[in-house]
């Protein structure tokens, strides 16, 4: 991450110059939501989006919400110097409560099937342990339904194989904070 960006990354994503990048048949696609949309359209079984237009629009809304809100709210906590501002914790928890409300009593955001919104959100949860440690709270205490959704998703073999261990992400965050002079 700190040794410079490869020529492959720079040529595959010349605009943002960052990951994620998905290469298919030698053609690059950038940004998580665009990549997941492409995968859903290219390999439609099982479908990642609901069958009805309204359901697809709702899933895309929540994916956009996640893209715009979750990681930045995490960063506002783990990039804080000194005591984490109350507003940063409140913002992060409020975002999770909104997602928890959207989840409702369903197993997954689409219903009984792991799908589009779950795929967009679950990788970001690997940062939550660091946010909890630095922020002095737990997601489970603040948003128990959301916490149960995380546990359910992380038990899936397809998720468990690719989501990094939260402890490793926490170690990375601590190292990053030192490098940035935050700690």
C-alpha cells in the first residue's frame, strides 16, 4: 500500500489511481458498485439485484448511500487526533441505524437472499473493529440487528474467504495513524 502504485493499477484506473479495479477480458472496471453491477449483468445467476424495477432502484439507492457515507464516517473516527469527537461517533452510529432500519427484520437487505447491498456493505465492516476500539463503543450495543446481519454475512464461506480479519485492519489503522502523526 505504501510502496507506490503499480503501472497496472495506474493504467487500469488513470482517473482515481486507486483500487478496486476489476479486469475482465483485459478491460478495467473501477469502483465497487460499478463492478458489482457489471458482475450482476454479466453473470446473472444467481441474480444480485431484486427482479422488480423498484427493488433494483432501492438496492442501488442503498449502495449509493453506503458509498457516500460509511467509509468516510469510519475515517472521521479513526483519523481523529486525541479523543474522538462525539459528533463523529454520533454520525457513524446514525448511519448504521439508518442501515439497520432499511434491513428491518430481513436476513439480508434484499430479503432472504444475500445480494447486491450486502456485497457492497460487508467488506466495509472489516474496518468497524478499529472504529469501535478507537471510538470506545460497540456496533453490537448500538445496532444489534445490524450486528447480527454482519455475523450472518461473515459466516458465509464466500464472504469469510475474502473479508480481511478485523484485527489485521485495526493493526493497519494503528500503523497508519502513527505514519500520519495522529498517535
